[in-house]
C-alpha cells in the first residue's frame, strides 16, 4: 500500500447528503476537530481501496464561493489551503439547475472535481431524467449518480475516486465584455490566492471581501480598479448581478440539454408531497401542525412515555428495588472501608446516584427525544419549521435558521450552543446562545419537568405560558439592546419524504451513544465531588447558604440541593427535583415554582464551558448573571402571585 494518502474533500450545500456519503466511505473511523483559527468543526476519516489509502474530509455546507457564514468561509479556506487531490461536489439531483453554478465555480477555480448527483431516487420520482453521460461530456469531469441513503452508486463513486486522473475540464465563457475584463485583470494579478486566476478575477468582480483585501495590495491595483470601474459604468447592473446572470445562463443551457421531464402516474404523489410541504410552512396551517408535533412528539412521547413510563419503570422497578440493594449488599459484604462503601453506594454514591441518574432517569428521556428529532430531520420538516418561524424570530433579531440550534437545545444545550456557529452574524449567535441558556430546557430536564407536572393540567398550562412569555419578552428586549440587524433568511428546503426506519434508529442510537458517553463521566465526577463535599462538610455549607433563598420563594430547604445539582448539569438538578417530588416533599404550588426557577436556572457546567469558548468569558459571565436574576425573580413572582390569589392547584 502506498504511504501517502490521497486527500479527498467533500463539498456541497446543506441537506444534499454529504454526511451520508462521508459515513459510507469512512465507516466508523472518524475524527472531528476545529479548523485551525476557527470554532467550526470538520470531520476527517479514511478508507482503503486497492493498494491506495484515501483521506476524506467532510466540509460544512457551502452555497457559493463567496462565503456568507463562518462555515462557508472555512470550506473556502480549506479548498484554498489544503490543496486537495480530489474535490467531490455533492449536489441534490432535484435541484441540479441551482447547484451546478457552484460546480462551474469549482472548475473555474482549477480544482480536480468529481460531480456527484445525489438523491437520484427522489429526482426520478419527480419525473426528472438526467443524462449523466451527456452532463459528464459537457462539463469535462467525472459525473456519478447516487442515492446515499439507499447506498446506490456509492461503490461506483469509490471506484471513480480510486481511478481519478485530473483532466482539463471545459471552461465556460461569459459574454465578450466580461471575458475581456477577466483577461486584463488576470494578467495583472501577481499575489498567491490559492485559486486559479480566472476564479480569483470573478470573485473580485463580485466584490468578494477576502479576495478584495488581498487584491488591494497588488502593484497593479490602480489599473485593476480602473478596469472594474470602466466595466461597471458600461452596465446598468452591478458587477455581482452581471456575473451571476451570465453564470446562470450557462447553467440553463446545460440543464436544457441534459434534463428531461417525464410524465407518469406518480404525479399524484408529487402533488401530495407538494401540498403537505406547503401547509407545513404556511402560518394558518403550519402553526396547528407545529402544536400537534409538540404535543405528540415532546409532551406525549418524550414527556409522558420517556420521562413518565420509561423512567418510572427503569428507576422504580429495576434500580431502586433490585440493582441498588444488590450493589449496597455487595459493598457491605466485600468492602471493609466505610468511606469507599459510601462513595460507591451511599446517598451520593457513584453507582446509586451517578450511574442511576444517567441510566435510569436521563437516558430514556434523551433517547426518546433523539428519536423524535431524527424523525423530524429525515422527513424534511425542520427547514419548513424554520420558514414558519422566520416572521416571528425577526422580533428577536434572529432569522428562521435559528430554529435549528434552538430546537436542538431541547436535546442538549451544549450541542446546541456549538450549532449556533451556523448563524451568520456575531449578534445572532449571541442572541441565540442567551435564549438557549435561559429558556430552552434540555430533553432530560424538560422530560422530568413535564412528567412531574403532567398530573395537573393547570400547572402545565401556567408553566408553558410563563416560559413562552419569558422567551418572547427577553428575546425582544435583547434584540433592542444589542446593536445590529438580523441577516437575510435563506435555507435549502428539501421535499417532504417518508423517513427510513433504519436511518432514524441509527441517528438516534449514534446521538444517544454520544450523549451517554459524555454525561456518564460528568455524572460520576459530580457524584465524587458531592460525596467529597458531603464528607468534608462543604456541601452542607453550600446548601445552607442557598436555603434562605428557598424559603424566600416558598420552597423547602431540601430544594436547595436540586438547584446546586442543577449547576453541575441541568438534568442532574431535574433528577434531584424528581426525587423530592416522588418523596412527597413538594406541593403542586411548590412544584410549579421550582419547575419555573429550575428551567430558567443557569446552564450546566458543560454548556457554560462551551459558552465561554464560543462567546468569551466576559459575555458568558454577564449572561449567567442576568439568568440568575431572571430565574429567582421569576420564582419570587410565581410564589407571591399564587400566595396572593390563594390558588389551590
């Protein structure tokens, strides 16, 4: 086998199947790391074919060579600095007209390109017939048809990657005026841009800031600027629009020759998918559908089934009566040291608290949430949800894209804060992080809260209404106080599709495994810290310092422990609240107060660490300070209103 690995980079828009192709090529040998100098993750893996080893890099979604988001910027930098041996451009075959534009940009950039027409099964179901051989001939590069989800054509893609030999692709000329300007400017470029002179000039004409900054250092910049100014004067449109129109005209000519539309008896299926896709994003129909998704997906499945039935069964029928006594008996029989027995099987024992919380209380809730999320993801509902809420999110300084990290925050706030990187501006990332940390409970916390409150419809209604009120009011006020404007909303909208059960289960299982491997060590370390604090008396002192605040909001002193646990992990605090409620130490009024305060309480240690990494220490401390004030202020408000009105739940 040859020592040097061939570097293969996967590029393409979001939702075109890059990750599915990446997973097929690399299997389980994957590493995720930040791109140098950024906080954006890239995935790398390897596969062997014949006697050759290949390194595969999966890049963040990219619509065009002119980056709008940090993720697109990273993909551009990777293409210009990593010097890939092969670039596999993955496109959605249904949207080939829109996506071929970037294929031509990659060719213009002088990169060694393979075009992959993915999701071909859906394109064929829509009646699109693509002449792959003719497209390959017109572009002058290899073109492969695949359906990554069904694993169709992926072995052919492997073989084409293995056999790839760079050839001179076809260069598509723009109008004479633009070509003359490109020739003149290219001749005057002397700096190293990491790209061909042709694409560098085109990016310069379109006002790309990365190229423009470097071009201004050119010795011939005055001449280059004069050529650009002369071209602009001769055209009514700006240069960006002029180039875009010309490039799209080229794509349209190609598509007209290689794409045909068939007429067959599946038209009614396309009409039905189109109809369902439309009603999910129209406010009058989309909002009721969203309410149904939240009710059945989160409240019934995650809240009642996951946090109610599964947690109750695993914790109260397996751990408490069977496993915990066996562990305690084994510790008493075989461990002579009291301190070690209490460390393993005491009140804050590594097994009786840490492992039990993670396995019996948290994992069933997280697992059911990830099943729901994977289902919504694979149906194509989430982008439609983004369109639906875009008009509302504008009042919070955000656009519809923010619904993805906010929805993901219902699974894991730590993961969601990292996903805010996909938002375009620093202001939007800050606003989304604040709303995530304050008002979005993770699935484990949400599941426990819903399970505890679900016996009383009035409590659930008040809690839900108050959370919505805080989200709206704090979101609107934050948008007014933080300067800046929200960015324009754009998102790829895939068609609604029936999800494959195997894919949904695999996604949910992968995320459950990742989550469990992340939380189990944290829970064990937390148990050890609590045990050490209990034995040293420090924990008692900390709980005593919080107890007066509990009395101030009408909660029993024992609730202080749940809030202290909540700082280590939100779900840990929710589990502590669950133990209090099961022991009958909280009335319904106290449950409501505690649920409101704990839901709004500070993010857990893991989420806080990511916040510091993403938003900076100063900003994170400021957000946590405001969150503590809002959480306990809300608890005081709820307690006093209930007391004043003498409401009996």
